[in-house]
């Protein structure tokens, strides 16, 4: 259990284009999902908290118009990097908290997707 | 301000010996702590967690110790195996917020 997938696993795009990354919880429902960004040899930095049915909550310094988040269902959240530039190149990782009442998975544990490597040329 | 710190960026251990990874935190409101293992270009994999009401939690070869007074936790892996070689992150949060704060990671290398 606790499988979270991300698609695509890697993407290369031209500067100025938009890129959409999908995050799915495959075997559990997740009202809350999270988007992180990791630069080389650095820690995971929380970008935003994605809530099904409501607007995402962005961390300080993260441009919400730049990084659009849509939590379309209890198993899917998307992150769209709009008008991407080379400085947006990074490793983007999502995670999901399982909703209560869904078996043995710990409620307070975030389960992470495999990540998406974005390279903007 | 780095609320969760892993002061050792790397650690090398012989196969079969104990690996001890350390993590310090500054926010006394944190009441739940986790350890994740991460390979390059992959997402973190959950290893073990501990709530602040406990001082020890064990799962197979992995044991996490929590010293609240020192605001310190550690992950013990025994015996260490070459497959344990990865970057280990500790994370902390305040229950109900779900906002994890990650440490900077420690790269463990287990030598065969």
C-alpha cells in the first residue's frame, strides 16, 4: 500500500513553455497532498499544500501564479509550472497524506512520489 | 532559520556494523518525527517514525531514539547493509499541521 505516482518522471522544455506534473495516490485517498522542490545536495523544500476542493496554500516566497496547483480529486493533484525558465529547473516531488479510515496506513505519514526532474532550456 | 539540522553531511560504515544518523531540532512544538531514505532521482521512502510521547521506536533493523530535552533524535541501523547506502532525511512536524520540516540529509555509505 501507500503508492504515490508522478508523471512525467522527467521533462525537458523550452523557456517560456508551461509544464504540468501529475501526482496520484494509487491505493488510498488523499484530501491533502504536498509539493516539494529539491535542489542538488539540498533538503526538500515545501512549496505548497494542495487541498481537494479548495485553493492550495503556498509557502512564503513561492509564486502562486507561477506554480499553479489543482487538486481535482481525492487521488490527483497537479502542479503546472507556467512560463518556465531555466531557474525553475529542479526536482519536484509530491507527497500525500492518507485520509482517515482507510486501513492500516499511518495517518500522519506522508508518502512520496518518485519525483519529476524538470530541465528548462 | 534551519529548524531541523543534520550536522553530518556524510557517514561511512562497514557492512555489519551499526550506523547512527543524528538529527537536531530547535522548535519545541514539534511532536512527530520521521526518517526517510532517498536514492538519487527518486522520492523519499518512509522508514520509521516516532511521536513525542515515546523515546524509542523499533522496526526490524531500524530504531529511532528521541531525546526531547536535548531536542535530538537518532536513527540506528544494525546491522548495516550495502543496500542501506542512500541519503537519509529526518523530518519533524507539529501534529495537525502536516507541514514537514526536513533536515539537510546525511549520505550514508555502507562499505562491503
